[in-house]
C-alpha cells in the first residue's frame, strides 16, 4: 500500500531540478501512506514526473522501490496497492522467458504489461490498486483503478498542468492550485454524506471511477477523454441474471466456501505481520475463521468497543475470538477519544466526508497498526451478499404502501413523526431481538420521509439521501448538477429489486463511502487493509446466485451464515445488526455540543455564504429539543464546516 502522484508540466521542459522539487513536495505530503521510502522519476524532455511513497509489504529490499522501470525500459510505473495473484502470474511469465530481479508484485505487474498489454494485464490482476503507467515509446500516460475501487485516484487540470494523486492534499502543493468548492459536488455531498464519483469537492478535479482506465495521448490537451471501463459490474450482474447458479443452496455454499478460502489465502501473502478486523458480525467472523484455519499460529484479531451497551459489539467479538483461538485485542472508545480524533478528520479525509463510523474505523486502525502492518477486513460483504436493512425493508415497504393514495400516506407520515425519536427508541427496547434496530427513532422518521415515494426505486433513493442539497446550498441556481447515483437508475433491467439495490450500492455507496472511509482511516496510520469479499471472483459468483440464497424475509447474508455456522456456534454471531455505529446522538448533546455550536453558529454560516443558515438552525433546535433526531443531517454539515475551516477553501 502506497501513495502515488504525478504531473505533466510543459513549462518546466528541460528544468529537471525544478520538476524533481515539485514532485518531491507533492509526494511527501503522502508520507503517511508510505513511510518506508520515497521515489521520484522525471523526464524533463517531456515534462512528466512520477512520485511514490512506499509502505513496504512485499520484497522489503530496494528491488521493490518505485517508480519502477520495466526490463525493456519502455514503461515507468507507480502503483498503490497489491496484486494478490502475482506469484501465479510470475510463474506463467517465467515460462515465457521473463527474468525478474526481485520479488515484488510491482515488477510482475510490469512484466505482465509488457507481455500482454495494459488492458489485458489489468484483467489478469486479482488485487486492489491505483496505477499510473508512462509509455516512453508511445508517449502515452494511462491511469487505472481496481475493479471495486478500493484504492483512490484523483486527477485534473491545475492551471495548464495535468496532475494526479492518491489524495487531494497533494494537489495543494502545486503553486497554481485554487481550492475552489464545486457547489454541484457540495449539493451531492449534502444529499449522500459523501462526494460521489466522478466529482471531487474541488472544481476541475475528479475521481477516477472504479474499474476504468484514463488514457492521455496528447499531454497538452485541455479536455480529457472519458475513462473507459475494463471490467463492468453492470455486465457482471447482467450475466448473473441469465446464468443463474444451477445447484441448491448447500452446493452454492460449498463452492463459495472454496472460493472465499482461496481469497483469504491470497490476502495472507505478506512479508510483514498481519491480522484481521473482527467486529463480531458475520463478515469479519467468517474471514477470521478462514484465516485461522490457514495459519499455523494464532491470528491477531482487533476490535473496538463502546461503553454504551446498545452500540457495543466487542463482547461478541471477544467470544468469537476465544472460540476460534485467535490472539485478540480490543479498545473501548470514550467520548474523549472521539474528541481527540475529530480535529484530525479534515486532514485524514481531505474532502467533506460524513460517515460517523469514520471515527471508530480510525481508532481500530490505530490500535491494529501498533501490532501489525496488514489487516484483512469484511468490507463488501453487505453489498455483495445482502446485509443492509434496506434490502429487506425497501421492497416490503413499497408492497405495503403502493395501494394507498398520497393523502393517506402523508397522514401515515405525520403519525410516525408525532412521536419523538427518543420515544421510538424507548419503544424499540420492548421489541423481540430480531426486530430491534439501533436508532429506531431515526429510522421511523426516515420511513415517514419515504411514504410519498413514487415507486420502489424512489424508496431506495430516499433511504440513501439526507439533505436536499440543491435547496440548502447557495446560490441555488449553481447547485443543481447531474446526480451520478440517481442518474443510473434505469441502466438496465434487474428483475429482483433487492438485487438492484445491491448493484447500486456496489457501484456507488461501496467505493465512495465504505472504501473511502477504510482507506483514509487505515492509511492515516500506515496500515494496509485487504477486503476479502471484494475479490472479483467472489463478486462475480455472488451475482449468479438466486437472490433468495442471500436474502430471505428480513434476514440477509444467508449463504455466509451457513458457511460460518459450520465453524462458529450460531449463538455467538446471531443478533441485531450493529455495523460500526457510534453513539453520535449522545455525544452531540453532551461532550461534542460546544464544538457543534461553534460550527453551526447562524451568523458564521450566513457570512460564509455556502448554506441557508435558517434551514440548518431549525434542524439543530429541533434536534436539541427532542422533536426530531437530525444527528446524521447535522453531522454532514459539521464535517463540511470543520473541513472548510481546516483547508480555507474559496467561496
């Protein structure tokens, strides 16, 4: 895992020293992504520079140093990530006569590119990566990201120059960079709590979408060609629609088990110590179990706990770790721990990002990094195997309300919001375990907001949305942009609505929220994370399974449950889904209140000119008064305000 940067700057042709200094300064702000070494390569005759910060995982010697030049001298590469199947590819290339100097996956990647070409090599890679390749012969620059979007890559124009980097902070080292907020991106951020690709929070800077290649043939061009996909989640789902798995559930579980075990084994390849995040849920418990089965020593497992009982999964995680025989560590989070993290969030995430689980994700990463350099995770299990509550509730809600006229639905919404969020939470304590939901009050008020949905698909967008960004961001006429999430609604027909939601999350929420959260939090402490369920073979098999193998009634991930149940007693992992939530409601009204009051000051917001201060103040007052639980809406505003203060952006 590393950090990469690069630029094409034609006004520095022939000025090697100046190019090296600029590239080094951009590269060094990513030291947290790669504390083990720095590399800079420039071609002053073409005005191109590549920079790399190294976190040494495979081949710790200088033979793994980047930027790396291919054996023929034609290609120069910087790569962030891991190619898990590099040993298999290496053996195949050696049979064809290729000779390797070292043992790194980057050298194998270069050999594969020379042998098969860039696009074909990408399809052969099983891994997570963001890569930049300079073809010295053709004078072509290519950028690419892995299939699921685990590793980040930003690009754009700064003045007359083309720049790319793993994180936005590297752009700020360029003397011509202007930190001008893209109000269309800001409106989308308010709606989803993250900035969806291809946008970034800054004007003229973009995220490279997952599974795409950006090819730049004319280094002086002002406009870029559209990134081209080399793998398509849409095609994967479409193929699965007409080529369903033909066996029964037990046969599917057996085949998936073999595949998952191999995916875990590949991700255990490391020349440094490794462990696993164990939350106590199904995804991470299964990864931990499969990992322990393939280790001669106790696997190191790590979890975060909360003193607030409703949010604490550490007890479950500890019991599962004991059963599996892992070497387990947990850390209980106190409000003061979160307070200590919050000032650093704008630096960690670089652009506004408001998934509150960013705090425990950072803390568990910090704990883990004190003991290992690599951690496996269960990320992607929910999206691929149907774990989110909306997968079971969305279709059921629509089937129950679609018959009712709009007026009746509005009355139902008023009934739900007549009770405060706190009252609903109290009612939830008396429900049976299988129906208990954390933050029930928030969810019931959220349900009230979807009762006027036009169809089942509209319910998904309402459940995935928070603020109406275009109504809150000033000036209003500049805040309505193309929504890359709702805009993909009718791409193709997926008969099962639950499967449609999983596809939507796979290509939007997963890469732009979940994977951003984990990448930035872990890399802030120089920890590499590896997501087992995002092995492309696992994704491809999962979408051939009949939806009922994954979701039945009000329960998801059934096939994973079946595999885990043969390894861990069901009583240890069954229970209401907690995710990685934090007691944000308690903290915002308590230890975080002064911090929030400062950032939400009505005069301050009005002077800054980004938001309608009355809308925000109304929600803050209703929240403090217990009328509505607007905690997540307010966290979105707070994270923008904190980010804005840190980076001093332009209006």
